[in-house]
């Protein structure tokens, strides 16, 4: 799927099953804001990222599996400059803790993040994961091969109510009716799993 078609699928799901999260989606980034973020970072953003931002400037309360929240243009530039100025120390295996060709894409609020490789080469356009204190790695799973693949995977995961990554995630609704992702092995304390749509509507009413 394209960036726009994946976003449309996500929007339609949120509108039907999680209207509070749908309402939280930011408006599109304007071209001036994208160019300003590019100037701050010192290079042009990849076309897929521009298409993503031109649909929504971040993802609000809509979370990708792993509870990653997509960043807006200004936040991407802020995070990039913060990482570049952070000392660039090395992790034990000799890999750069942060490289200038890694563009921050999303964060999980707990020190973990996703980034986009913008340097030419075999990894160009791939999504990497970064854990605070442990550094970065690339995963060869299909949904990390591009931003388009990542968003398509997230759209499918919402429809399925589950996603497989390093962990198996299930989609849960909190008390405010906002969706989030939880390790499938975690104790759910009776919280409704989203893919049981009949039970979900019984709990929250007609959505």
C-alpha cells in the first residue's frame, strides 16, 4: 500500500473503533514546515517521509505496534539535532551509538525509538530501532524495509488486533477508549482485547 492508502485505512479504523484517537490525529504539515525541518537537519527528507507528514504531522494518540508515536516535522528536527549533539559515543560492538544519517521517526515514551536510514547504500530507506543505553540495530523483517512497509504493517495490525515483531503485541483499549499495544504474554487484568469487536462495543457502547 502507499503511504496515503495506509493512512486512509488507519483513519477509517480509528473513526469506527477509537474515535478519541482519530480526533487526536494532527493535521497535515505544510510545505514550509517540512522545508524548515530539512534546513535544520541539513538535508532533504525522503519522499515517503514527506508524504507521511503531508497526511498528518505525527500520529497523536494513534500508536504503532510497540507503542511508537510518530513524530511531526519539528519534533523530528529537534530530536535529530539533540542526538547529533549528544556526543556520538560508541556501543560495545563498535557500532555508532547515533549516526548523522539516522533520522528520528517515532518514540515509545520509554527511551526507545524508530529511525529512518537516509544514507545511500543497502540500508537506504530502512527502519531501525534504537534503545536508550543499548544503541541501534536493523531488523530484516519485511515491515522494517521502508516507511511505506511500516505504515502498511501498522494498518494491517489494527485490523487484526495483533502484530508480530520482536514481541507479539495485542491491541488493548484503555479506560478512555484509546488503543495501545501490549505484550501478548502480559497480564491483561480483564481488559478487553480490541479485535473482539462485539465485546468492545458492549463495553464502550456504539463506536
